[in-house]
């Protein structure tokens, strides 16, 4: 029985990193996933290609190392475009992330610690990484375990806004640890803009209410 198939794209359009699609999938059987994510099961490759053709979509190999390989019926052009947009957004967020520095002394006073903690929280809320650094003096270098305890306490105190990206390590006369924000730069900025707009709206409403009361 002849099988109606989508045209083969020119080979120059494919890169080694691209998944195999349509006629480039050269296996007898595949585990097929439908366009809505539904599990169709193991079918002959001819049947999978026919279903993709009937839906006017592509057959894309999404797990080549499985036995049998897993393929999905999808719009491959749309999939590649969305993947490229996500990669672009990820690169932009990474480029916009700034490494802020917060420095401690091993014997830091409680109010100084609180001040630096609030500063670090502000950096993390804005989507920036925080490099927490302990500056050792003299014999303090012989007590690195105290520095580790302080940095771990700091990590616990900012856990609502960030997570440890690199554990405490010795860097010359200092000990450093990096905290990564839980929200990326763009999400943090969008949240700040939304909060700013809400505050302005609340201020306008309060002003209007006060005016109505005065009248």
C-alpha cells in the first residue's frame, strides 16, 4: 500500500543538531505521540507518517535513543521558531543578569548583617546574582568553618528570593558564595512594573476618596 508523505526538505536546511523529521526517520517502528500530546503507542513508521500527513503536520523524532524512538506529530516550523525565541530570551536574561557583591566581616554586628541582608534581598528581587564575600583578618583565616556557617546562615535568610549557585569557597584571603535569583531579570522587572502601577492606582483611589469625604 502506498503512503502519502510530506515532501522531503532540502538537506541544506538541516543541521546536525536538528532532530530527524518525516522521511529522515529511518526505523521500522516508533512510539507515537499525537499533536495534542496524547500517547498513541507503538506503530509502524508508515502509519505514523500517514497520520502526520493527514494532519498536515510533521513527524519529529523527540527521543531518538528510546527503544523504539519516540516521535511526535507537530508543526516543526513553529516548534523551531518558538525554541529559537526561548533561547534568545534566555540569552538576553543571562546577559542582563549582574553579579552584585555584598561583603561581610567574620565578626559582623547584628545591625550591619541586617543591613547587608536587606541589600542582598533587593538585588535578588531585581533578578541579579549576589556574591557574598567574607573578608578574613589575620588569624581568622585559620577558622574557615566559621565563615562557612555565616554564609550558610545568609543563604537560609535569603532563601525566599534566591538559591545557592556556588557553595562557599576560599578565594585568597576571602571566602565567597554566589546566590542566584529565583526570578529572572525580565520577570522581576515585569513584577516591579506591575507593583508600581498598582501603587499608583491605589494612590489615585485614596486621593479621590479623600476628596469625596472632604466634600
